[in-house]
């Protein structure tokens, strides 16, 4: 895996959040932007297959896990702070891919980023984080710790 | 946060209606190669700011993909980002490994034998050159004959180097090996498969 820096990690987090968000929330947030930012599509939403890769045991040899349907889009935001946004979503929802790309482009604009992070991304992430935490808490008491004695080779 | 891609052609849109436009390009390319010497108009507009006409760009957008390495001449080198993004084609430095070559400066076109010529058993493993001319019209001093042409067709071309006719004669002699060419000028294109004989003058 290539090294990524902090700003790339932040972008990866918001792209992940946009991909997994409820499309209706994104649509509502887009409708709330006045005026609607001018943009043109570099890549209109297109649906295709990607091959998912896994590693045996989580860390071992890589293998093909299977194919997944995915929709992608790329948009160029015009204006005094142009940016290129990419949206990748699982499934076939073309509008979701468009909105993910539009918000990815908007979030790259440093003047808009704080408002979007707190107003859009954080509220979307909070329920997902809470669900993850509660599931982990449910599972934790069922954990069994094995202790093995490593025997030397005589 | 830094822009991940530079401005200009790397981030220009491709076909406005990908399905319809790609089909139009395939149709035009098929007609051009099966009726060599006919100048076909390709009604696909592309605004990229690149010094290459729409027909040449459209041909590559429709035909190139991740399996077809692409060679660009110096004048077309700015198009690398555009084609990489929209087609997934690998832009290569060595002409002999390319499947497609875009020549935006026709006079500076490398000798044809520098490109992949195919093999006796696999003559299709050769390069297709897309050469942008400054003039391309039916009728004129260049005479084409061969498969797909009833008797002869004539063309007026401008922009090629004086050595082109000799270079093409050498390519023609290699049949079934050799390269094939699409000549383009703005939105017009014309096919020149390796089976065609050229006589007369280019200018």
C-alpha cells in the first residue's frame, strides 16, 4: 500500500462517508446550496464492475474476492476555485455517484470545507460510528482469548 | 489541498452522449476503411483546447482502451492526461510498442517502419496511425487504388512531409504486414488501409 499523507487521509474519509451516505441526505444538502455551484461533467455516471481483492487471513496472500457493481462519476467545479471531484458508489444509483462527486469537489475548496465537514459529513458519520461502536460492545463479551504455549523444536 | 490534476485538457469532458457518439465514430471508421479515399464527416464536437481536431480525438476516444498503448508526437503530448483519463490507454514513449499513434504534426511524422508492423501470422498486431493534416478534401493530385475502390479515388492533402509517398510505398510492399492510417482534418476523416496504392502528389 502506498504511503498517504494526512490531507489525503482526510479526503479518503470524506469520500468514504459520501459513498456510504443516504442519497436523500446528499440531495437535500445539494438543494440547500444557494446558488447552485456551476459545474460540468467530466465523466457522466457510468455503472460497471470492479474486482474486490482480499488477503487470506487479513494479512496474507492477495486473492480475488469477487466482483461488485459500482457506479462512478467525475465532475469539474467551475468558478474561482475550480476542483475535480470523483464519486464512487456501490450499486447502480447514478444520482448518488453524481452527488458524491459534486461534494468531493466542493470539499476540496478550503473556504467551503469547514462548513461542509461540520454540516454534512459529521452528521452522516455519527450514526454509522454509533452503530459500529454498539455492535462492537455487543460482541466484546463473547471474545475468547487463546493462550498457546510455543514448544521448542527438540 | 493541491489539485490532483492540472487544468486544461486533462480535465476536459469526452463524448457528450457516450453511447451514441462512440457508435457514430465506429460507423465512420468502418466506412472510411472499407471505402478508402472517401472523406467522411464526423459530427462529434469536442472542446479540449488541444491542437488536434475533433475527428482525431473522437477516433481515439472510441477505439483506444487499457489494452492499446498509445504514442503521441510532441505536438500532441498535452493530450496524454486526457486519453489516460477517458480511455485508460497507457501513453508510451517507444513508437514500436504502440497500437495507436496520434500525429498532430504531420510533417514531423516518424518513418512508418518505426511503428509496429505486425507479424506474418498476426498482421493485425500492428499500429494504426491517426495523422492530422492541414488540408483534406476529395479530388486532387493524389491517386488511390486498391481494395474498396472501384477504379481510383483522388484526394488533396496538405501537411505531410515530402518523403511520405516513398515511405508509404515501402509500407505497401510489406503487405500483409504494415501500418494503417486515418487522415483527419478538423471534423473530417479518411481511411488509408495498408492495401491501398498511392500515386501522384501529396501537395
